[in-house]
């Protein structure tokens, strides 16, 4: 039994934040009922995004609302606060946070805690490339995924409605930067969707489109192994996709992608998926950080040299005790994050009950990646799969991992319906500016550029 009332603050509502709070709900069920434990989750969004499904959401195979898990429903024994922690003073056990009320003129809040779980996740790692901030499109949130889907379909509409070869060529050129999971899966799914959509455009053919993948290293999808990476390059090139290895994006100013090998591509679409970096919140704490800005942690998921502070996932540098080489850290991926979160929840419960802590030890079992409908690559327990078997394993694995039975059933139902009926190819770009048309009707300023177009997303 917990002798005194313990206040647990979980910062972040992603994989680690949600699964840790969920584990604590189950492990401390009696203490929560008796009021001796209080769990607060501070998150910028009231939902957790299951990111492996973002490419399929962008391709229209899964509804956006089924890619996210509502935290208030899942964490019904926790206090969910929609806001952002801006700084942490762990010596005083306080966190400063802003909420939606703060934006409306309310005060900045101070949250006191006894146990701190830092799981703010990561943000896109960008470079000072000319034009990237103005024209680049990210692919890390469900909003970005759906916005990119609308944008791609809109480009087909633009190309179909003009005879100007320059406008048409720029609209049908799609540049993806980054050869990891996000870049390869997003490009493959969207190319598959756009290729299907062209059958409904009388003057746009699949071969009119240019799909370009730019990767700075000499391989893509390193997680699935070198052989499967080479197979992926071959498969993408067979589909007419240009895969440019050992190449960098030097500029995308004036809607022209300039590459390090000298190639120039006029384009209206530059998707940036070249890695992530830890949340800037970590720099606003008094906790120890490693070389790459992540929290230094122990194998028990405590912050090194600090009591009552815990971390896991993208924000944490966790030693890999299963690695042969000393000093190896666990990879910042979803497979480790979910397992670390469960152990983290267990260890907090052990601490509150004066029980010994457990050590995180998990051997990486492999990876799966989708390359479009019925296409994929996988390396699981040393076995290599490609084509339909790998794609099927990708779906089975992620269906088993998506949280809650409700989401599993809805995703499975959508996959079943998608197999029975044709794809939807509608662009709903107006959802991004829902009041624009009313403002215009009410006498507001009319749209004067494509960016302000109430019906468009770009």
C-alpha cells in the first residue's frame, strides 16, 4: 500500500505517456480508488496518434479519426490536461504549463508533483534550407497526413485544368526527403493512391507524374536490413519512382527543389521526413541531457543521478542491456517505446510500494514496412519477407498493436470495406480553412493567393 498521497505527473500523451498512464491505472487501481494516488497527464492534444497508420490515412485507406485514440476515454482514472509544459524545476518538484485557457488570457499554471514521467516525444529535425519553412510539408501528425492527401489530389486537379506545361509539370512533381519509415511509406502509399486516381482524370496519366525520393545516405529503410533495403529501392524504381541516394536537398526556394547533384525540379510538393530530434522542453529542465539532447537514463528508466524522475521513448537515452557492445542505446522507435512504457509504469508502482525495480531488457525482433497496397518488406526474427506476405504481416502486426479493441474493430472494418469498394479520391482542403467562404460572403477580404484559397490546401 502507498502510505501517503502520491502525485504523478505524466508529460506527453504519445506512446510512452499514454501507455505509462494506462499501466499505472491498472497497477494502482486500489490506490486510485482510495485517493492515495493522483495521476495527471499533460498533453498538447487530447488524443494519441498511432503513427504507423499515418501513410494509410494519407492514402484514404483508414479514416483519420481511427488513427487516433481519445485519451479521456482510455485514461478515465487520470486527469487529462490539454496544454504544454514549458519548463520543469525538478528540484522544487514543479512544472510550468500553458493551457487553452492561458491563450484566452488565463494565468500560467504551476503543477506540483512527487513523481515525474517525461515523455514529450520528438519534433521534426529540420535544416536551414532556403524555402523549407515556406514550402515544406511535414509528416508527423494526422493533420499533416490528411493535409498532404488533400494537397496531392489538388495537384492532380491543377494539372488537369491547365495547358501551361510549366504549371502542369510542377503540380505533378512530388519530392520526398528522407528514406526512413515515414518517407518511404508515405511516398509509396500516396503514389499508389495517385496512380489509381489518374484513371478518373481524362488528361493525366500515371507516367506524367514524377515521384522523387531523396536520401542523404547510401541506403533506405536501414531497419529492415541491407538486403531488404536494396529490394525496396529496386521495387520503387520499377514503379517509376526516382530514388536518389547520397543526395541532399540544398534549396526549395521559389518552389524549385535544388539537389546536391545539381538536378532541379520545379515542384509544388516537398515533403520533409528526414528524421526527428528531442522535444525542446528537455532543454528547459534541470535534468541531465546526453550529446543528442536526450535525457540520460538508467536501464530501470530512471533519469540518471536523479530521484523521482522517469523517462522513456524518443526523449530518453536508455542503455541497451541486451547489446554486445557496451554503451549501446535502445533505438527511439515505437517497439521500444511501448515496452518501456509498461515497465516504467511497473517501476513507479514498485517505488510507491517500496519494492525492487525491474530492468528494461528487450531484444529487437524486426521491422515491417508497407510499400503501397499489397506490397511491402519485412525482416522478423531474421526471416526476410517481401511483396504480399510482408504487406499482410505489416497489417496484422499493427492491427495487434493499435490500442483499444474499439480501434482494432474500426480499422479492420475499414480495411474490409476498402477491399470491397473503390478508393475515395475526394480532396477536402476546405476543412483546413472552414470559415474562409463565410468570411468572403460576409464581406471579408477575398483570397488573393493559392495559400488563402478557401477550397485549396496549398
